[in-house]
C-alpha cells in the first residue's frame, strides 16, 4: 500500500465471520514476518487459557509478508498507511469488537500466552490494566541497561510524582483497557508518546487501575527491534517524546501551586510597600523590593492562568472544572480587569503629572505609581485570561465531564 494513501482495509481470515467477543487483542506490526505467525498462535493460546472469546487484530503497515502470515494463522489484518504507533490504535478503534482490549507488540517480547491476569483484573472491575516487567520477569539481554536502570525508572518516577500514581513500569508495551476507557482517554498522540498519554490520562480521569506482572523476552535471533533499526538516537527521541506528552498534558500540576505561592508572596510585598518604604527590625524594604514583588505577581499570575487553561482544554479533571466555571465567570473577569486598570491608571497618573511638570524628567519614582503599574498589568492579564478561558470552555472536551 502506498504510504501516502489514507485508505484503510480490513481483512478477515478465510471462512471467518465477525462476531461478538470478550477480548480484542490489538497490536500494530511493521515488517514482523519473522515473529508474527507464532505471535498470533500465542494470542490464540492465551485466549483459550483465559477462557474467553477473542479477536486478534493486527494493525499492519508492512512491506513484507506480515499480513499474509497473520491471515494464515487466523488473525485479522487492518491495513493502514505507516503513520506511527499511536495512530495505529486510533485507526483501529472502529474495528474493535471486544469489551476488553489488550495491546502490545507482535515481536514475541511479551508473552501473550498469559492473558489470564489481565482478564481477571477486568472481571474485578479494572478499567485500565498495566503490565509490569519489573514485577514480572525480564530475560537476560531483553532490556538495555540504560532503559532498565535509568530511563524507565526515571520517567516512571516523574509521572508518579506529577500524577500521584503508583506505577512501576509506565513503558511496558503490554497493557489493557475497557472499550469505554479507550473512548474516554481519546488518544491524540501519533507516535511512541501514545503510551505515556494513555497512562497519564488514566490517572487524571481516575480510572480504576490495576497492574499485573508480565514476562519480557529478548528479540528472537535474526530480528532487530525498531529502536535498533532507527539508530542509537531512537531511544532518546522516544524518551523525549514521552517526557513532552507528560508535561503538555499536565502543566497545571507544576504551575498552579508554585504560581499561587509566587503570587501570594508578590502581593504581600507589593501591598506592604504600596505607600512607600518600610523598615522592619532595622532592615529597610524599598523600591527594589517593590519591583521584586511586582515580578513575583506577574510570573505567578501567568503560571496560574496557564495551569487553569490547561485544565479546561484537556478536560481531565471534571470536578475541578465544574467548580472553576462557577467561580471564574466572564462577567466577573471583565469587572475585575476593568477595576484593576482604572485604579492603576489613577495611581500612575501622579507619576505622569510630575513627569510632565518637570520638563520630562523624573527625579524619583513613587511607590504608589509602581503599584498602579502592577494593577494595570494584572488588569490586562485578567482581561486576556477571561477571553481565553471563555474560548477554551467552548471547545473543551465536554464528553468527559
């Protein structure tokens, strides 16, 4: 299939008819003719052991015999253009028939003969089931030391700190979720970062989550992983993409609280020095401290705004959004911004008056004028924030609320 062709073709094995199933195994594949036949056999065995009816759907963008081998072993093939791992799952969504979905790789590195722990977790009420290589087993040589002892533990730790989750292996490729959870997560990532997007959204949406041990094997002889095919930079690029999606989907986690603290400190300093210098315990606080307070308020307030807008745009915290909409209305925002600007202009006008009456020279800068300038800045920021918030709420993902 030409790479630029956007058409999708669903192929069924000979003599089979689509029907209702319990589990859909959905796995992307790219030139996996060495392993894919045995992989489909593993999936069939795993479904039988788990006692469930299943669909084996391989999302294929290969130029080798991968699709023919899948069909010969009884799997379904979804032929799509080569557009990335995340996009493969997005393309497959309309063809998934099971109420439970299990994802992974078709390279025999994950043991799909052992699906029972995933099925049991689903039956116990889990919406999202994450595999863990660290709680299972890792064959010698299966995971490079850089990944095993640095990359994966570090990014897992970062995500757990940001989201308050308790994962042990966020990069495990074998994972499962319910059909309704997949719809709520609403994947957007086109490449490797889909994995982190899925994990962090599951945490933010407070899906019922479980973690089960999995076995991780090294590549079969003659097969090279996609990272090795793409060169030594590939793991670093993948790590960077995953870190990016963690930050993009949660700026509120590291901006809101620091922003509130910074704003509070700035407001305290600015208000204390609004009338003039202050001496406390023999220590003088003058214009430079006032400028520091102005800086704190400006930076802190900007951080708060970005954090709030992120929550609205991603729609991953429904209860927080409901409270936000009750407090931050358009009318209140406009009234506050206008009030700040008007008071600020009045305070700043004294400085302008002295400037005009001193032959366009300033011999000193008054504290009230600087405080007025701060109010004008805050008022303008509030005006822009109110408009952006109103626009963001109109395009927010309401279906998650």
